[in-house]
């Protein structure tokens, strides 16, 4: 492709201005998606411009005398495992976890044999989740989970989609994905359906699957997708999500809801959609 082509430069500039991927990757051309496919960029012309922009990534496009051969291989897209709360939908900030915690204390009669792992959540939320994780395989888990779920379900009408949720489906075309959440599966499905984002594979709160921060849920989701968990990328908002990804052996991209969510060495995105594009490029 001729670098001096004014037509190419004009179209290229338009792509840079308007495509959400290139708003980030224009400054980081080595982070281009691999492979670039017609599902990533529906226009052959756009794909040629991608090749023109970063000749160093010939594993994506073979450029010979101005011609590009695009490999439409969706199997090479890395599967994505989404957290739900504060990643796809904000249910947490509308759930009365203080009341849920009071219910737990009444149910468990002051039981306090649990460790609270740090996260950028309010204290009642953190304690509720820590108790449920500690109760795994305990006969009291069922009543305890149901007590918390009643408050989570009640918050669904007040829940709000996270910015970019409406674009995630299109951004994930050709990419297998699932949701791994601390919510019960039925509550998770209800809240996602409420916001018009149905998901086929959901791994939620289950006494037989150690919850985040353990990686068991990610492993289970990968098995249902028919992929290796090591090839998956977890996208989440909290340190528990990252710990689960590390425990499972997968990748991780943070979409922090607060400035204290992650240490400075954790890979993060500035938005949900950007995180999806980053995951597809890893």
C-alpha cells in the first residue's frame, strides 16, 4: 500500500477518529488484535488500512503489493469471562447489603469464622461475600445464600447498566464469552435479561463451586464453553476477580469502578468496551 496515498490517509484518519478500538491503539500499534478478521472489521477497506497502520503485525494480515489476505478464524479469538456486578451491571450499589448482613448474623447466630479478603467494596458487601465464601460446603450455605439473594433480587429494578453494556454484544461477535459472578445464577440471569443482555453460560453462587477469589468458577465456565481456561481473559472490577483469574491460570483485564480497585501493576482498561477489544487482542 502506498504510504503517500491521500485517499488512504483520509479514510485512515476517519477510522482513527470514529472506531473505538483505534482511539486507543493508534498510540499503541503493537497491541493490534490478533488475528484481524472480517468480523473485527466488516469492511475489507478498513482491514487494509489496519495493515497499513501496523506492518509489524503480519501474523494478522499478509500484505503483498498492496493486497491483504484476511484470516477469518474466530477460533483464535480468546474467550472472555465477564464478572457481572459493577462490570456489566451495577446491582451492588442498589442492594441493601447492610440488611442482608443483619439477616446473616441472625441466621448464623453471631458465627464469625471467616476471613475478609480486601476489595474496594463497602464493609457490609464485603462481609456478606466473605461469609458466603467461607460457608461453601456447609449445610448453612443454602439458607444464608437465599437470605442475601432476597435483597439482591429486590434491587434488580433499581440496577443500572455499566457504561458501554449496549456495545458489548457487537464487540464480542466471534468471541465465546460467559459470566462468572458472586450472584446466584437465577438472580444473575434475571438482572442481565432486565438490561437486555442475555448470556447463555453463567456460573454463579453455588455451594459445589468455590466462589471468587478462587478460580473454580472460571474453570467451570471455560469447560462449558469448550475451551481451556488458560486461554481465557477475565474482565472484572475488583481484586477478587483478578485473584480468581490468577488462581485459574487465565488472563485478566480490570475495569475499575473506583481508584483503589487495583494496584498500579494490574492491566486495566478505561471502559468496558475497551476491555473487550484488549481481551480480543491478547
